[in-house]
C-alpha cells in the first residue's frame, strides 16, 4: 500500500509498504479522506519547523472505512465509516486525571513525527479514537470533522453575543456557522472578497473587508451599539491585534486560535488593562467537542460543500498543496 512521507519542505516520497499490523484494541482504517491543514502548508513552505518538524507522515484530519478490528469493540464494526479523533492523551498526568485531557503534557498527535497520520492508504488507529459516521454519510467529507472541532472548541461556548470572526478560511467559516447556530450576531472579516461572498452565503450578519477604512463605523451602525463582545481570530497579525483591542467592548473577549507569522507581537497593554479585556489562546478540542462536530457535519449545521473547495486523489498531494496556496482555497481534501 501507498505511504507518503513528507521528507523535507515540498519533497514527498512515495513508499510501497505492507499494511500495518494491528495491536489489541486497534482498528485498521482504509483512509478515504485527508484534509490539508495550514500545518501541512507551513511544512510544505518550510515554516514553523520548530513546532512542526519533518520528516513525517502527515494528515491529522482524516477518516475512512474500518477494514479490520483486533480485540473487543462495542463502538464500531468492520465496514463502518469513521472520522478519526487524532489526539492521544496519556491518561495519567494531572490534566488527564482532572478532566482536562486537552492540556495533557504528553499528548500525542496523529500526522506528526510522534504518530504517522492519514497520508497513507491504511492506518492502525485505537478503536476509541474511531467515531462512527452514519451509513449514508459521504465519506469524502469525513476529514472535515477535525477542523470543525477546532472551530467548535474556539467559539462553541459563545452564545447570544456580537462576535467578530477575523479570517474566514475553512475554520473561520466553521466558526461562523457554529456561532450562528448559537444565536450570535456574526461579523465576518477577511481581505479575500471571494471568502467574504461565501461568508455571506453562510449567513454572516455582516461581512467586511479588513482593508475597508469605514469598517468600524459600519460595525457600529449595524449593531446599533459599539458593543462587540467577542473577537475570534482564525488569522491575525500585528494589525489585527491593534484593531481588535480597539473594537471589542469593555470586558470583551479576544480568542486567538491561529499561529501568526511571527510569534512575537506587541499588545497595547494600557487598552488591554483599562478595558479589562480577556484574551485566551485556543488549541485542540476535547473528545466531546469532536463528537459534537461529527453531529454538526452530519446534520449539515456545517455546509460541507461550501467549506471544501476541491478534492484531489491522495497521490496528488503536491498538486493539492500548490492549488491551495495559489488559490487561497478553503479546505482541500485528498481522497482515496
Ligand atoms: Zn488541521
Ligand atoms: Zn495526560
């Protein structure tokens, strides 16, 4: 079977290897859907190599069909369609034993140097990490559950508020749809007019180009107040931080979930303190949030067809990365 090793930035090596041997408690999943994430684009371009070292078999967003099971399984059976929960918690550290698995200090992550990911035809996965999808689910979209979980962890608890979502790429779009489902008024901000058109179709209440110098006025006249409760940043840089610290209300919340180009940005601490702003980082998701996301993809709270720009065969990973970069595409999925 095919296994794709990302050896060095942009250099994929295709290996023909035997299918993995299962350990007790594992399922063999035939991969049918792998999402290309910003992480894979970073490694492709040689960025953030300290956080995302190569070589690796990438692909943390994936799902497929269960082909074999070793050991007892109540959750899944052979032939089931599954989305794979790609985090493995140690189960014994302070966080894991206090219901805070997401902060596990020894967490492993599929698709990194720690554990091979979905960029191969078949993969061994712990049974507990396989989340069953319905029989008639279009399996090519199974990998979408992961980025939706990232969005769910970021904004899933924000309700009945005025929220800015800065950066409507695929995760930003998912944040938009989740925020709408929770009775928020959503202002989508981006510099890509194409993305803003999609945000409008996904029922953003107001869409604004970040470059629009009248955007603050437009927000105020739309909200009939200047109270932006939350700014969720799925893209940000210095300019974004300077803007949101101004635009959020007193006691407002800023949530940062993406990696900025540079890890070191400046913050106007006087505004931050004077307005008693809360700022929090957001990474990963719990199993519960992942399960909720399975449901949101299946019940079409999430518009899979809008979030996925294009699909490529697994073997065209390089073409898919090039396409995503050149077209600033939303989600690009590899299928098998
Ligand atoms: Zn991802
Ligand atoms: Zn742990």
